[in-house]
C-alpha cells in the first residue's frame, strides 16, 4: 500500500502556488521533459529557450526529440528577452520556455502576448522560483504550466525531486499517465494506456518537502530583505554590477545572489571565484551559455554554427563570461555577515 505524503505534498504545493494540480516527480529535468511532452513538443518541433541558463532547460527539449533554439537574454535581469524570442518564432515553434533566473520572474506580460499571438504554449522553468510572484500573481496563477526543481541546492530540497503545476485537468491527467508508466491512477489490472516511464516521487522525499514548504515564506522574506542590503553593498564596489530587478516581479525568492563584472574575461572571473571560495564565500561561476557546451550540439540543435548563435546572443555570451553567483544561504545570514561578505568581494575584485 502507498502512503499519503506525495498526495499531501502535491495538494499543498499546488495550493501554495495558486495552481489546480501539482504532480511530484523524480527531479527538475524530468519535470521539464514531462511538461514538454504534455505540450506536444517532440520530433519536428522547436522549443525556444534562453541562451543563459542551466543546461537542463535545453536538454529537456532535446531529449524528447525537439530542437532547442537559444535566444538572447536581458543584460540586467538575465532573463529571456521578449524581442529576441519574437524573432525566433517559426511555424515549428511549439513552446516558449522562460527561465525565472535566480527567482526573478521573466517578463510574463510580453511572453504571454507573444505566445497567444503565435498560437504556442509557455512552459515556465521555475526551478529557481519557488514562491515567486508576477504583478501579485503566483506562478501557478499565470495560465501556463510551470516546472520546479528540488535538487540539493534549491530553495526547497529533498536531495532531488521536481514538480509540475497545471491549471488544465486534461494536461494534468496526460502528465500523470506519462509519469506513472502509462497507468491510470485507478487501474488495478495493469491497463497501461500510453508509453510512459517512472517519474514518481517517493514518500520520504515528499515528507521532507512538506516540512520545507512550511518555512519557505519566512526564508523568502528574509532573503528579500538581505538582498536589498547586499545588492547595495555590491553596487558600491567599482566594476561590480548586481543583477537588476523588475518592479512587476513583486516577490523574488532569490535562489542566487548574482552579479556581473563587465569586461572581465572568463579566466579572470574563474580565478576570482576560486579566491572567494578560498576565503569562505560560497561562490560559483555563472552558467556557461548553452551553445558554448559540447552537449548542446549532440542532438536537437539548430542548424547554425556556434559563432552564428553567439552573434545573436551577445548578452548571454557576455554574462556567461563575467557573472558570479553566491549561494542563497548567503542571504539567510546576519546583516554583519553580509557586510563582511561584500568586503571580501571588494578585496578580491580589487586584487583582480
């Protein structure tokens, strides 16, 4: 007999984000793959993704046979650029996949209009955006499917895991079949209806996530307060530019504390990250632009050269070279700790 933790977590997570249904799955990449299948992506279709993101955003599309089309991002917010997205839409486009980078929601107003005008669907990659809001609306209230991750570094974690939010019950039922070996929830006689797989979350992970969901609001409130301080301190360091914001994104859970060093080379940035880590700061290099990885070109890539994609994605190219991010636990520290962190960053930046 199964337990009740997964069912309870799905109900609570959906309610927290304003969705009708949530489906808990094995990990965030599977959440994206499952959602894309529900939306009809696959061979012969294209999925538009930001060029600056973790590779799972593109690989989820490529793994199910679609072509991932990278587009440029905004140089201040690091989110997908709506104008670049509009230019990339073709008759083969099936899905636009904005990534809410570091918890800052992408321009959902512009993207919703684009999708509506083009007759395509939106899939929100909300791996960084647990509890985020856009113009007062929660992720699940924006009219599109959203996928989350509970990987061990995320705002909520059970070591691994993921979830997909749905408003449409038909989309939810289709996803359920595909995530449960093609078997309907009421089946007792092995009547598998579609060629699915096993993406089901386990009971233990769901129990851990239920506990974390209960403390998420308090952590988000603290991180928002702390980011206001840290971003001000970082902005005072010559050559440092913190990630910008968008007033319409009126709740940001701050998965990462990100900043740029415009003009720095990748090598120089990487050395800075190493020195920050040596100084006790949980620092990381920004994501590599997806088209700058060998994995991106293995399958499901557009018929373009690396240089051609880079030419139309100059912001993503620059950010992937000069961006640094600090783990979100940094923003749960005291104000004095953040002042000390900024001082260390200033010293290491000055050391060059």
